DNA sequence: GCTTATTATGTCTATAGGTGAATATTCCTG
DNA sequence: CAGGAATATTCACCTATAGACATAATAAGC
C-alpha cells in the first residue's frame, strides 16, 4: 500500500523514469521506505493502470528509451487524501539480530559477537551515507520548504541509525568485547551519540531500577 | 522465515501454548519481532509438521484445553545453526509517516501536525511499556544469563523508541508547534534523551555543514 | 436464562511485499 | 568485434500480512 504512495510522493517532487526512481530510492528515499527495482516497476505499472500516474515515452540518443512518469491530478488527490488519513500505525520492528540475541545463551558468545559486528558495520555505513546526504542539504544556503520536509525525514533515518550504532556498542560492552574503533570523529557528532555510547548495560539497569 | 525462529527462540526460553505465545509477542517479543495470531498459529503448525516443535494436549478444568508446545532437539539445532549464519541484513526502515512528510509541502501543515502527534503518542506509549518491562528486569537482584540477553534485546527496542520520540519533538519544533508535555520525568531518563530532545532542526543543519 | 467477555484455536481469502531470473539496448575498452 | 558495464524493464513465483469468519468452552453480570 505505502509503496505506491512513496512512489507518488517521489514522482510528485520530481517526475522521472522507473530507473531513476530506483536510484533515488537507493540514495535517500531508502531511509524511510526501501524497495527493490522489481517492486517499483510493478507498482508503477499498477499506478498507471489506475490513472494515478501517466507515462511519456522519451526517445534517447545515447541510451535505451525510457518512460517518464508524471503524477496525474487523480494521483495528487489520492496522495493528499492518504496523507490526511490519521489511521496511523507506527513501524513494527523486525530484527533478525535481536531474535538471535534473545536466544543468545544457546550458542557460544563468539557467534553472537560475529553477528553483532556485521550489524555494527552496516549501521555505521548507513549512518555515514545518510550523513553525507545531510551534508548536501546543509550546503544549500536557503532550503525550499519542499527540501526542508525531505531533510526532516532524513533526520529520522539518521536518528534511527544513531540509535542502532549506540546499541551495538552497548551490546559489545555486554558481550565483553572492546569497541574496535570510535564511531566517528568527536566534534562532528551531535552530543546524543557521545552520551549514549558511554551508557553501559549495567548503568542502564541501575537507571531502570531507580525510575519511578 | 524469521518468524519461525522468533517462535523457536521464545518457546526455547519457555514452552507454552499458541495463545500464550501471542500474548508474549504482544508484551515484549514485539519489541524485536511483531506477528499476528494468525501468523503464529500457522507457523506453529508448520514447525510441528517439520518436527521442530512437539505439542502436548493439556486438559484444563476451568477453561478450554490447550496445546503446550516444546522445542525438539531438531528445533534447537535448527535455531542454533540459524543464529550462527552471518548472512545478516539490517532492518530496512519503512515508515508511513516519513513518506507523508516527504511530500509534506502538498498539504496544510496542520494535517502533518495531526499525523505527527498520533505517532508521537504511540511511540511514547510503546516506550513506556518497554520501560515497564525493563523495570521488572532491574528488580531481579541477579539476572540469569538467559535473561540478560533478553534484556539486551529489550534495550534495543527502548533505544529505537527513544530515537523516535526525540525525532518527533524535533519535527514538532520544525512545524512550529510547542511540545505539549515533557517526555517523561527528568532524572528517570538516560542523558541521551534529554540531549537529543534539545537538538533542533536548525542546529542539526549547522552541525551537518561543519562536519568533515 | 441471556448477554458479554475471556480463553483458546484455528481457516480462508485477497492483496501487498519481495526475490530470482531473464531480456534488450547502448556504450566503452581492448 | 567480443565482452563487460550501465541503462531500462518485465515475468514468474513465493511469502507475509490483514481482515473476516468459525468454533467452543467457561465465567461473570443482569
């Protein structure tokens, strides 16, 4: 359901081809909605069938022809109506790693550390890539209102990754492993990271017990 | 795929009936894997067919009979093997709200504030409920290794919710709305929340631009 | 005796979400 | 001109999930 709207939103901001859309999803939309190219093409076909987008064949000289997709009036209305619906469910978390951890006592600690390390690296990479996009926004002197909204969505993605990175460090501390390298240069990070990275498993237990 | 393993892990920690499993998923497992009762019953049936769990009919006096599910040797091996696999993909984020926001300029700000507020409340509720479970852990003088792992998984859930709550506040600040009430009593919160709540949209932009 | 809630276990169906493989064109390099 | 990379798209299939429906026992209140 939401994939269609994610596509409508992206196309509304900037009409483009399916292929370009895939690239945009991989670059930044991914931080709030991920999808494979097959899914995107399928959803585009359905949206066109429903009349929410229209396509125009563009003849290209140096490369295969492409279809330029544009949101129709009906598509825009549908999108706006959906945004207005308050039938809002928050994202249910689904993490392989946490499932593994919840049965962690059944396997050697080393196994868990390996899994954790893989995750840690991936989250750090994602964070880095989102922060790179964030930097691009920051370099524009005056962001359009449109861009500001997109930046705000990106901020959520960054906060999610920060939370994961901080948790990985906490988990590594618990599993008795030193953190291999500092997250990112100090000073370039919002205070939240440094604070939360410092927080240990033990400390958090004590805090919970003192909470009212 | 992972639902089966989430069930195996839960049953391995504590054998129970399908009904109880549903309740456990709603209570705390949900913070790392969510599933409906239909999915759980279906997955249980499949696991039994495959021989990974066995069921025993329990006659009950005061209520309908139930089936007590236990993980078999084959199930335990399967679970342990899966935990060892390093084919680990981090959770792709999928958020309706962020999709809505990315096209936020197409609707009145009030619409967005409404949507945001609904999310804010839900994340705060989730956070509160996870923190309540966390408190239960903290009250046990000496946690078993088993429980420590589960607590660590819960910590990830809490951090996720904290990140969402903090972002909601940042977003509200951007949309020009005052935060209606403080997150939770100060002092009961890890420093990370207070820090990150304070961080504004504008400040974050400046930080991004100064980052190397 | 009737209604409603809770415990307990499922099935069916439609649709959304997701993967793997295949296809075709054009460009660039050796 | 052969082979690979980038562009651009589609098919077939499978799983996941939501929503509705079905069943049946007990317990509590009116």
